[in-house]
C-alpha cells in the first residue's frame, strides 16, 4: 500500500516506481526495506495487489485505499495540531 501511495504522489509509472524502489535509498527508507538484501517488490507484486484490492472492493464495497488515506490524513492532522473543522 505504501508503494502505491508513493507512486501516486510522485506521478511515477509502475516501471519508474520499481526502478526507483530498487536503486533509490529514499524509497527504500520510506518503505522500511533498507535492510533487505533483495528488495521485495516486482511488477507482479503491484499487479497482484491491484487485482486483490479490486476483488475485495467488489465483494465488500469497502475501498481500502480511501480508508487508509483518510486515516493517515487524520493522524497527520492530529500530529500537526491542525483544525480540520470547516468554517
């Protein structure tokens, strides 16, 4: 999920994201994989995740990506002491 969030945030294609993940320590640090000898992601990883994510959403009606982003933004707002109330 973290890789897909970074991918969308940076506007990278799958191939560019995978390349950055394999060779850019910043991406590995963000995903907590700096200690891995071999990085645990491939094009197949992203494809399979999307397939499972889609199937889950169709079956349950729950959008896990939306829920994750909403939860993270709420937590970040609390940490930053932001008032999100509409005025």
